[in-house]
C-alpha cells in the first residue's frame, strides 16, 4: 500500500466522522443564535459587568462562524430509497 494513502483513500480525503459533523452542526446553530443574544445585550444597554459578556459572545459567534460555515443539512432519504 502506498504510504500516501490509507485504506485506498488519499490522506486528507477521509469522510467526516459523525462527531465532527455534530460539532460543525452545533457551531452552525450557535452562529445563528449568538447574534440574537448580542442584540439583546445591546438593546438592554451595556453596563460595566456586561461588557465582558458582550465581547465573549462576539468571539464565540466568530469562532462558530468559522467552524460551522461548512455545515450542510443532510437531505432526507426518499421513501423509495429505503429498500
């Protein structure tokens, strides 16, 4: 077997593991919800103690955008393909 391949597939071309797909899906949805929380903080007015929460939410949102940007909702299987 060629050292550049593993199991007949080139390195770096392995399918996503279920756990990695789950992390990407969660990051996608966090990236959707986090801005709503940021807006809630902004509309409520930022006090001294809430500034850290605001910055943390913005950073979490940016990280979630980076991780979750490749999320693709799985297509439902059609009834005639279940056989």
